């Protein structure tokens, strides 16, 4: 039998109809995650055509994008003051009720960012196809699932048919050899990969991350990496499942139990890419060479080692690159050849589907513990889900952050997408653990430096962009 | 959806690389529950001052570019978020086609489902069109999906790629959802031979 990649195996296992000449493949979808922002028009389409949701048992809805992360009232309810957001949330509630879909409503114990709750519940499993009207659906690929973002027309199609029309993408092996030093994280790996290939470098591809440095990561680090595949242009990124994966899933609410578990693990062990399977392209990175990464520009591909210098547009490869870099540096208020170390910031944001899981909060807390957020800096810590929030509070992490002067908030996308009122003011600088530094992404006129939770926490303490290794080395750090 | 016919339209250039969907339609405009009215917010942060008045130097605001139906962006148009609000906003702003050297995957898919043609041309043609549009705001091209050609002002025709199925659907107004709904037997057969492992209704 021909050697196959992980992607090929998952793809072929889900073909209702194979791709043929001028017809795209009909791909079956195992799990469809839904949120309030990209689904209303899809449900409208179903109503207009008199259609049902084909598989409510494979569909799960949450509220995350436009939800406030402000403190609960005395009644335990998170108040929604934005009239438009409130109406949108009501539409989500009505759609879930009318179509028989399970909804994790705002503030309930399992609610959270769509890409945090799937893995958390054990719904995200190896070998599955997973879609959501959200480009960071690539996150779930960390489990060896084929997971990608779709538009609202496709949301309607999956709701009605549990299938998607897809043309087979190309595959790219992304090999990360070597080992990470202390203070350097999964976020730094993925920022380095994107800086290397550029924001469009993975267009048309599905990535498979492999190599010693990837194998050494826990599931949360793997999710951080797969999450940002889309920032390199790839709709999906995958990592072969292994014992780390199985240990993470075991015992979660939706995980198989007993004999089903054994059968599932046996099937999952067949998924990794076979020896001799080929990819359409390959890139290689060495983790030994990595230092903490930070972005300087207005897309995630504009990143550099934190010890580096902002590039000079006059040395750009071609005219369009020079124009892009000039535009980015003007927006960011930066000069060519300057170091970012020591640059004052206004806000530090720890959160988003990239870096809001318990491990991310523990990492940040290691640096924050016993220290204070610098004067004049607003630090927001937004757990990815109510479950993460509860876990963090049981470990006392909320007190670590609050005692340092940081804001400990309710779960949601928050200032990653800045549509819920959590946002930068024009001209403000933020170090953010999120995934996009596009113009205005975190608030109109706001300026974002993307970095790891360690770099964000170190920056919060010093008030200026700081190499986290300076603070990590002061502490016992495992 | 209505079938797409050959059309001619004025061209406006935004020769900026990596135009992301947050620029095409900023997230704060996504709190809607329908598709209408997004055209006014298309490129809102580039188009309007803080007080909401149009910036005179932004091409889409200039009188000579009013009525443009073809937008030329830089390389990698439509990267970032999966929001279908991006093509809804572009269509709402009057565009029928976007020309670039390549498009982000999700944006391209979304555009094709809304009758907005993502037209990929080679770098030389791309550059030539940008120059023409900047020199003469009345620069007009003809886009013909049937022959997959763009006819430039000098009558030169350049071809563009499109997958056969999308082309067929756009030309004939074929409803893709209807096509898949008609495969119900195949889907049911797949479901019968692939029993599912998770049940989201039990996840409480």
C-alpha cells in the first residue's frame, strides 16, 4: 500500500465522494463548532429554505467573539451593555433552541472561546474533520484532526448536509528540529515559522508540523502552533497524534471510555504519516537557534527575534515589499534599524485562542508572581474558557495577577478581535499573546506587538518590551 | 444566485500587499445578523477619519473612482479572518471582481459563493493594470467568466484560472447547497458505515 501522510489519511477517510475532474470532493465533517458572529446568516438561509440541521449531535455552539469579559453582577450574570451584541447573542440563543443545538451560553460553566472548548471537552479527537466559521479552527489540528475555517455560506452547507465541497489542498512538511531553551515557547516557534515563510507562504497548503521540537511540546503548545497556521496562509496545520495527545484526551467528558477508548487509541495510532510518504513542499527550522520572537509590523509575518532590529524598507526585496514595510512602520510609529527592547507599552493582553489556556496562564504567572505590573501599564488577563478560569482560580493564579495589579476577566476572545469593547485606544501600544497584529485589529489606531505569554508578562512587569529570559533566569524555571 | 455574465467595469487600484479582511471590514461591524449594509463600512478604517468623514486621499472616496466595479489589490488579497462579511462588504460597495496575483484560500472561497470574482493575473499584467488605473481613472476592463479572460484597455486579453465547478455554478446560477442536498443517499450511506464517536448533545 502506498505510503500516506497524516493529511491524506484523514482526507480519504472522509470522502463521501472523491474529487473528480471538474467536481470537488464531498468531504464529511465530524464536528461543527458554531459561534454567534459568523452563524446568523447561515441559520437564516436554513429557515428560508425550510431546512433542518442534519446532525445536531455533531454541532456545538458557544458565545465568544462579541461577549463582554467584564465582571459579573451581583446576580452572577455577565451584563451585556452593547445593544447590537446583545441582539446577536439572542439570535444565537434562538437559533440553537430552534434547531436543537447544544449552546454554551454566556457565563455558563463550559462557555469559552470556540477553539478552547472543543479540546477541553474531549470533542476534538485525532483523525476527525472539524470546521467552524473562524479561521483559527486550525487549532484543532494539534490532535491530528483536519480542521479549518469556513465562511458563512459553508457554515450553512455543513449545518444542512454535514458536508463541504472541497478541492484537495497541497501538503507542506514543517520540520522543527532541536530543542527549545528556557524562556522560549511554542509561540516563538510559530512566529519564527511565519516570519520565515511570510503571511502568504502557506497559501494552498495544509501544514504538518513534525520534528523533535514539536514532539517535545505538550498539547497546549501544539495548539498554539496549529492555531497560527492560518497566519502563514495555510488553512490547516496538523500534528500526528502520539501518547501526549492520548493522555490529554483521556478522561475528558466526550472522550471514549473503556473498550471504546482502547479501540479509538488503536485507530489513532494508524494516523501518523507513513515512512516514505511525500509532501509537496518542506521547510526546516532549528529550535536550537530560536530566541523569543516579536512582531514589529502589521501582519504576523513581520516578526523578528526580540534581540533583533526593525528591518529597513530601503533594503526590501522589491518595490511592493518596500511600500508594505514603509506603510507598516509608519502605522506602528517605528524607525528602521531600531531595537524594540526597552520600548514602552500601554497595554499587555494575555488571552485569545492562541494563548489563553491554563498552561499559558501558569507561564505568565511564574513571571508575575510577587511582582507588580509597571506603573502606567494596563494588563488584561482573559482566560480562554470558564473551565480555564475556574482551574486558574483553584490554583490561585487569579490572585497572582490581581495582586500584581492586572485585570482578571471573564472568558472570551476579548481584545484579540476587539469587538466587545475590550480595545486599544488610537496610538496605544500593546504586547499581545493573540494572533493578529493587523492595523486596527485590537482597536482602531491601536498598535500590536505579538509575542509569547512569557514575553508579555515580562513586558508588563518592566513596562517596556523585555526579553523574558532576563526575568526567567532570576527564578527557578523548569 | 443570479448567473454571472460578462461585464465591463471601471478599475480602481489599492496596490497594497496582504490586504487582510480586518481592513476590508473591521470586526466592530460584524455584530450584524444579516448581510446588508456592509458596503458603507468597506475599508472603513482606511476610508474615514475618526469623526466619520471620508478621507479625500483614499482612492475609493475620490469622485473619479465612483462606480468602479473592479478592485486591484496587492499580492495575497483577503488574508486573515474567515469572515464572509468581507465579500459581502465588497459586493455592497459595488465590486464585481477583485484582481490580484493571488488570494488567501478562505477569502477566495467566500468570494466565489457571492458572485465576486477573484481574478488571478501574472505580476506583469498586475503591475500594468495598477499603472493604467492610477494614470487614468476611467480605465475599464472587461471580465468574461465563460472564456476566463480579462480584456485590457489595449484589447489584450489575459486569461485567469478558476476551478471548473465554481465556474459552472457562477455561469449557470447553480446553487451549491442544492447540489449537496441532492447527495443525501451518499451522505447517509457514509454515515451508516462511519458511526460517530462524539455526541455534542451529551456535552453539557
